[in-house]
C-alpha cells in the first residue's frame, strides 16, 4: 500500500527528542489529535499523536512592517504572502513498534525523515483495542473503532466523569448495549444499574434487548427483615450506642430462632419493649431508630424483590430510584444491594457482575460524616477487593472532587467527557495516570459526545467520538419546552372549567 507523506521532521531547540518532534506539513490535511508514524532505518516504526498545530509566515513576523504596509494597499498586494505560509505540527511520541511488539523510544528520529498517517491495523494493536471488545465509538480523525477489552475495562473498575449535559448517561447506555449484546463465547457478565433519574428505562422496553432486562421500581423494593444482622443496621445507623446494639442483637437473635417465616417491624419493636433492659431511655432511642427504618417501607416480613440470587449472565437489573426523594434512603438501599451482591459473588452464587452507580458522589462522598455516607464503605470495599472475585463497579459522577478518593483511585480506567470546573479538573489529573497538563487542557474543550479514555483499558490516552445509541431511548420527564406547553394547556382547561361552573 502506497502512503502519502504528511510532512518532514525539522530541527527546533528541543526536538527531535525521545519524547517529541516537530514536522513541517507539506500541504496535506493534518489535525490536532491525529496519530502519525515515522518509519525508522532499523525497520521499526515510531508512533505519536499531533499535540498542537501552529501556522507561520515570514512576511508577518515583524509587526512594524505589517502595520506600515497595511496603511497603504496592504502587504498581500505587494508580496507573494500565500506562498510563504506553512504549518508546523508538534508530535508527542508514544512508543515504537518493532518485531511485532511495542517498546519505549530510546533514540529520536532524525530531521528530514518523512511523516505518515498511522496505519489502522498497527494503531489498533498499539492502543490495545480488542476485535471482540466493547464498541464505544471511533478514534477521532481515524476510521478505527474503539473496541475496548471487557476484562481490561471493567475488571479493575471504571469511572465515567463529566459535567452535567456532557453525555455521561449516553456513554453509559452505549456501554450497556455492548454488555447486553455480547455472545456467550466471548464472555458475558450480569449488570445491575442504580438508575437515579430513570435514564435507562428504555432498555426494559427495547424490542431486541428488553427480554434481557428486568425493571424494578423503587416502590416495589423489598428485603426480609429476618435477613438483616445487627452489624448491617449499625452501619445504617452508626450513632447507635453500645447498649442499643446489644439489645438489638438479643431481640434479633430471639426472633430469628422463633420466627421461621420471618417477622414484622411491629414484632421487632414489641420484642424491644419486652427485653430485659433496666434503662428505658435505651429502649426509647432504639425504637425511634427502628421506626425511622420502618418508614422507609422496604423491609418486609419475608418478601424479597428483586431476588439478586437469580441474576444471569448477559442480563441487566435496572433499579429505578427516580421517585425516591430521601438521599439517606437511597444510600441505605445502595449499601444493602451492593453488600448483598458482593456476598453472593464471593460465594459464586451469581455470575461476575458490573454494578453501575449514577451520581456516585452522593453514595461514596469523600468529605462526609459516617451517618451521611452509609454506602461509602461497601463501595470502597468492592473497589479494593472486587476484581479478585469478578465484582466490578462503574462510578458515574459530575462532581469527581466530591467522590471518595479511595474509590476513584481504585477505578483503573477513567472515561472523561467535558469538565470545566477547575477543582474537578485538578482532582481528575491527580487521580488519572497518563493525563499531563496538555491533555488536561483538552478536556475543557471537548464537545458533547467526545471522550478521553485513560488507564487500564488502553495502552495510551485516546480521544474517542462516542457512537450513537442503537437501543430505544426512554426516560423520566419530558423536554422543558413540552413541560411548559403542557402546564399552560392544563391551566387554561382549569380556567375554562371554573368559568363554566360559575
């Protein structure tokens, strides 16, 4: 295959070096972020990407000369300006491909060497893509699908970070499509999605993927009271005193021994009343705590919904939290679900799974008292230990600076969409390996649907245009303009009804 040269390497004060070089563009179309290669004399190939492009023209180097000519007919009418304009492209070197393997660059390319667009076949291998991987989109400026290895992407956990409206949920939906569409022989995992705003409801109604999805509304969530331990309740209510925990441990043990079919909150509270405790204030405080949990209305006598033990490979359980207002209730539910999933997976009773959590900064908050971070502990536990058992987690957040550093640092792959908040940018740069200051600056200018992938899933940071969804989209809430129209129409009907009544 004959390839056309993009330009020629030149000498500058700092390059060519083992980390970067500059080439003058020969008139070809060269774009920032484009991957290029340099054939070496030893048969190897140096790979890099265009980090910046500048234009130059000798006729415009002296401002006083330009200003003087512009007073008259202009510099362009007196000199062949266009023929002297040229482009310079700064390339960051990523590595070298030789003898069918990749290595670091220990010797720079020479001035005068020709630059070519990177070959697609070698580029796929160089970036670490997998032909049987998850198709997230395409590399910017190249017709190369970004197919990420399932194992490399999620086994050591994943974080999707972006400001509101940058396309986090769209990217997550594309990822879920890929997971649900995998063939058995390629390896399938189960998925549990904590859907905070009802953004994944469309999967349950999709003609092709719907049969693999189970949707559970928050009002239908139930868990048997009998299966709770004193330690679990104490994690939900960390301010329980030692005497209160001891009373709770006694009555739970007694009821579990006597009530094979389970027991209700009423029976639990009656057992607290009947317990042999000398201090009434201990009973009163414990009963207040139990009544608070009772009001959340998800603990039952024996009903369990969903039955997490029935998870199957290639299927997804969507837990719709969109109607829950209480953040504390949501934290308790996420804590319960995550803990149960992890326990079942460690006992090999369910397949390897991915737990996807929207608004993760609300469930694993970095700076929060223990009572206000009920679910943080189990999320950090899965992040630290989950990869050994096939328990993966995907944290989606628009405020990474508020997300647990422990949990975020254990997410070995970060997919970053547009972020403009300086504090979030600094936090991302500190927690994401492979992001230097130049790459970090590019994050603020990403368009909706453009993403930067860094970490375990790829060999080098790569910018990707996220593909369109293939599944049906359905979510809670109408567009703002439609909500406004509906409101006025309903108000008008009420007004007419009131006039007719008068």
